[in-house]
């Protein structure tokens, strides 16, 4: 008779948790489910709402890959479909790809969120990442001037982001 060996499990050490928390918003169809999650490294001062913390985290991810002309439009007073637009520029298609990857990775590692949708490719020179409350537009600098989202949404307030 053959003996079966029991599988062994290896316990991974837990990473130290931060005291900071932010709400994680998950969309299920047209409904949103909100729950509290711990945040490891959002570099902000004072108490922020979860959407503002998320857009600042996305901006950090973009700046990690040397994104240029980082602009955050506060859409809360003029739009019903999102709270913030993050608009950034890159100088080459590989940089656009790197910026998008950095934003996705930073948000996933800190909050566990994944984008609701993504569209565009670096070769199209415009990539969009949708987190529901934050929509990120990553442009090649030539295309950004062509589409002019900042002037199209000129009524929106702006959030200061340190570069």
C-alpha cells in the first residue's frame, strides 16, 4: 500500500501594516461596494477623502517614471461620471507604457485595486486607465496639445501636485 504525503504549508511573514487607512471602492455592475483597507505609503498631509488619496497615489506612480506636465482636474462639481482626471505627458511610446505600468503597479501594491477599464496603446499616443473615481489620461506631448482636455474641462478646479 502506498503512503500519501501530507502537503506542507509555508507561512510567509506578514509585512508591517501602516496606521493609515483609505476606503477601497469596488464596482459591481452599477453598484459600488466600499470597504476600509490599510494603505502603506500614501504621502499626503492631513485627512483626505479616498478619491483624492487615490489620484495623488496615481500621480506618484506617474512621476516615478518621469511623467511631464502632471495636472489633476477636480471634476466633482461639474461631472457625474468621475471625481478626478489625472493628465500626464510622456516623450516617447516606451515612456507612455512605463508610466501606465507604474501607475497600475503602485495602486495595486498599496490599495489592491485594479483598473475597471483600460483603453489605448502606447503606439496610439494616448492611454486611458479608469479607476471609476479617477480617470488617468497618459498622452504623448504632441497629442495632448491636439486634444486639449485641460481647456475642454476648463471649469474644473485643479489640485496641486508636487513634482
